C-alpha cells in the first residue's frame, strides 16, 4: 500500500513555541509554550469589568512582582491588531499582540502583561527603550485629563522585555520613585509585572477614577516600528499630536479610564 500526500502531525499542547513565538492554529503561545485558549484561561480568575474605553481594577492581595504570571489573580484583556488601535511606524504588518491585566490594593496599582513580540526583541539601552519590544503604561493618577499636556501626576512608563524601565512626561525624561517591575522572556513571548504607588505620581492617594492606557510596542533595537493600544479615547482633529498621530504618549486626552 502506498500513501500519497502530506502528513503534518499536530504539535502537542504544551510544546515550546517556535523561535518567532508562533504556534499552529488553534494553539497560541503563552509563556513560551503552545496551549489552547481554554487551557490558558482555565485557571479561575477575578473578572475585570469593562466598558467603552473603561475598566474596573479589582481589589486583590499584593502579588509577588517577579515576572511570573502563574499566580496572577485577575482575568486578562486581549489586545491585537487590527481589533485595537495601532500606530504603524514601519511594521509591515508585524504587530505585537497579547493580553494585560490590572488590579489594586489599598496602596498600589498593579499591571501585568503577556506579549507575543516581534523578533528581534531589541537591545537598546535606556532611555530609548521604546525602540525595543516593550509595553507602555500611560497613567494619570488624579483622573483622566481634559487637556493634551501631561500634568505632574501623569506619566508614560516604558518597560521592555529585559525589564529596562524609563518614564516620560510630555516627551521629557523623568525619574519616578517607588516603582517595582519584573520581566521574563521566553523566545518571542515575554511577561511583565509592574507596581506603582500614589507617591510615584506625586500623590497621597489615587483618585477613584484615573486615566489609564497600555500599549504593546514593537521595535528592533534601533527603530520603534509599531504600537498596539488598548484604547484611543479621542482623535484628530479634536485630539492628537502635532505630527497628526493620535496616541496617548502625546495627548493625555487619549487615555481611557480605570476605576479603582
């Protein structure tokens, strides 16, 4: 008996992702291994209530900030092109994708992200780490701004796949106190955890409704090529950068809302 044709065995669930973070459909790369969405989300998690450009951060016990999301207690929100807003800076169709989570306790705001990056992940040192694969957290600790300019309680916090961190305000480098972060990278997939305090943004307490956004950034180490955003709450002609871009890094009115 002669068999003709091609045979492509299904990659078993739990096998390592390809070097570029790829997995055969319907599996997806999570923490460096190919798993189904059902398995990835099988662990019980505390839901995050979402609305149009808004979410509610659940209250949780303080997590360990170590880059390992296995013990992360709240559910995740997926962001990817073209479902979410994008900045195409030369991506040629290659955009990072992944999921993020947000939570709080009495003294901190916590962010977690799992990102499938776009190789090469980049090795640019600070301050221009947005030229690497990274995440940007945009946060206004005393409420969503009604003006384009960041005030003293608003910052863009960039953390790359290697846990390098740099903060910006209106394009100016700033140093932020009381920030804890950790990252873990497995091939093209990386995870990041972040904790900030009100004092990080010059406050005694966060407002009950804060400005918030997150972006997954692609970069090859010399050039930023893309960003995929959770939301854009505003856009040209009402909002936007001087170069016509509509993005939260240059216009605080673009931030969504996080209820604490």
